[in-house]
C-alpha cells in the first residue's frame, strides 16, 4: 500500500498487523477522483483510521489538517510511523473509541470539512453497519458544517443503508465487496 498522489505520492505505508482492513489503492484512487478539489485546505477527520492512509492522502494533497482516530494501539503506532516516513505535518493521532471520541469532539465544538469512516464491516446477518450508525448520530452530524462531506466505507450488499436529513447522497459505488458512499450535509 502506498500514498497515491501529492507531496508524499508513491511513499509506501505500513499496515497494522491487527484486524484492520486497509482501503485498497484503487478504491482510494476512486475516492479522491470523486472528491477532487474538496481536499486542499480541508480540515479532515479520519475515523477507524487503521494505517492512516485516507487522512495521510488528504495531507499529501494539501489538506490543512487531519485528525486520525483509531481504538487499536497498534494501529496508532503504525500511523505514527507512517507520518514520520511521509514527513507530513498537521496531523494529530487520537487513540480511543470512535463513538466516544466523536462525542468529545462535538462537545468541544470541533468541525471538519471532510470526514472518512472505514469501520469494521458488518459481515453477519443482523450485525450493525457502523458506518450507517455513525452517520445517524447527532454528535457526528454536529462535526460537519453545512456543505461538508463524509465518505463512508461498508460491505457492499443488496440491502444498503439509506441516509436521511441532514445528508444528501452525492454518490454510492461498489468496488468489489466495498461500498463507498459520499454524503454532503444540507442546510
């Protein structure tokens, strides 16, 4: 796995040895092709960050800052190594439960122009789709200003989650077993 473009483009990234499932290069390329000019100068939130590839890709492409959140200590150590390797600045790593961290960020009044969430997939029938759950949380919605974007990754299935106010569905695409959903916050 490597960064695709920008100031650190081509630099290989380490991947946590834990149960993380890194976003494939071709899927990340598709995401950033969709987002285009939304990345430069954006304040970015990367939830369930794993290797930090999505947040680091944003920094490489000119994002103003990135907060990378993961519960796994090993993943956070890998993100630190990847930050050192890429020499990207303006990144903060936060280890902790994503839902608790989101609530803390909302309570502090933090806002992000662009957020990514790549949680563990709901593989079993009846399992909770954490990406859809996160998008439905009022505290998460408070982190995104009007016009801000959210990119969610989940397991591609025939019965996909639907998103209602305040979200406008911009695009949903499947890449193999991965579904990418791009939402924009309405007024």
